[in-house]
């Protein structure tokens, strides 16, 4: 998984360098970024297929690809943080999750600009490059920095999000909209953020991050505290102390 991500990242970094030049052209970098996305996904798919020829895929761009092995599938987002990429903001990542019989068992999130490889395997811990990761130890929401995603034009849930953020911003030290759900989860695993929540998220945005947070000792759930994040698209992740208080805050705010 790490080898595949590093290989796809080489082109991505080159393409990211090009985006700056394209910003000033009339056409803008839009089409160029979609082709960078597709190229990265193609490399990831080819590399992972070489390693495990029978596994299936769920790809952000390519959709579902059934494999002969019905138990295992790769869940891939070739660029999470596409809007950042498009605007020349150096905060985006490749995300690869491995699912076995409906359960996430391994994940990597690779942020190529800072060369940060977040990786985790069920039962084996979470790491940033070689360093073992732990979620933060903060016990109070007052001290917490939380990440979130703001629904943009064309997405539902604007009114609900305003209620959530009104409640959260009054309770915490800071709220961040960093632009990559995968990295938001990696940052929770690394203890950089104390929690993260978002609605309307897709499986490829969170598949790898779920394993990372769990293996770093944190909790991940939907708004009901259940494990249905991948199906319902709602996610709340936090360290052990703040998960329940954050859930309660969000539930009360949503009414
Ligand atoms: C998006 C990012 C963003 C999140 C959105 C996602 P994309 O993925 O993860 O942080 O708020 O919900 O769609 O479009 O950059 O792959
Ligand atoms: Ca994404």
C-alpha cells in the first residue's frame, strides 16, 4: 500500500507544481487536476493489483470493481483535498483502506508534500513514518482543537452544519477546516487535532482514517455512536475522553 502510494505521489507532486502555472491561464487548472486524479488512481490500481491480483476495489473515480476474492477490497481516494490541490494549497493526500468482510483492517494516508506516511493495521498500531501514534490526551473540550468539513455549494446540510458549528465553536479552543477528511482523521490519530466531525462524507474519504484513529487509541462512530460511518456518511472521531462529550454536543445542536 505504501509502495503504491509513493509511486502515485511522484506524478502528483509534479502535477501540483504545474497547477501554479495553470492558475493564471484562462482555462484554469480544472481539467488538468481531473486528469492528475485519474492518473494517480490508475497507478494505485495497477500497483495494488500486482500485489493482490484477486482483491476488489472501491475507487472514487472508477467506482466498484469486483474481484475474485469477495472478502477483500481496496477503498481508494487518489487525491483527498482536491479543492486544495486545485488552488495550489499544499494539503492533500492519497488514501488507501483495506476492507475485509466489511471491516476496515488496514489503511495508509500519504501526504506527499511533507512526506508524511500515516499507516495502520488492525491490532498492530498506527504510525507516522516510523513513529508510533497516539491520540491526544486532552480531557476538556475547552482545550480542544477540532477539525470539520463545511458543506459547500451543491451539497445538502448547510443549515444543520451551522447549528453544529455554532455549538462547537462556543465550546472549544478552535475549529479547523483543512480541506482533506483523510488528513483530518490522520491528524486526530497523531494527536494534532483532538477530534473531527463531518456529514455527507464518502467511504473513500474515511476508510483508511478509521483504522488510523482506532489503532491510535481513539474512537470513531456515526452521530448515534454506532459504527455505520461508511454507510451513512456521518462521522465523529475523537480521543477517548472527548468522543462522548463531542457526540452529545453535536446531537443536542442537531436537535
Ligand atoms: C473532500 C475532502 C473534504 C471534505 C469533503 C470531501 P475530495 O474530498 O475530504 O475535506 O470536507 O467532504 O468530499 O473531494 O477532496 O476528494
Ligand atoms: Ca475525498
